[in-house]
C-alpha cells in the first residue's frame, strides 16, 4: 500500500466490506512494511498456477549472479481475476536476495 494509507483507512475498508456481506476473513488483513533490500523481480503474465515456473527462473538467475534467496517471495496483483482471463493475468513477483555466504 502507499504510505498515505493508514490503519484508519484499513478499518474503514473492513467495515464497508462487512456491511456489504463479506466474510469475517476481511478483518485478517494487516498493513505491514517490508524492507527487502535487493530483489529479483519479474512481471509474470499468465495463470497463478504457473508462477512456480517463473519463480524457478528467478532463483536460477539469482544463482547465476552469486545471490541466494533470503526470504519468502511476495506477489503484487495487477489484474482482477474476475475480469481477466487466466492467460492475461499480470502479477509482479518479487524475491529478496543477497550475496551467497
């Protein structure tokens, strides 16, 4: 989320979603800062089920550059899967890396 989004904004969104009948899991959303440092990042185009192939390529590139993964990857969804066919979904995949020791 952008820095200008605060807890009060999240609370208002959760309240609005609950009023629209969404399940209690909407209250599980949290705001957190991620300080990853150096990352391998790619725009994955295609279904979520094929992200593993892309992550494998990212790990291979990191290894070629003498880097190792030092945390879980995360995803930034750019497409709405309710409106975009799976083959056109766009997701940024980001994998924190650092020097091999």
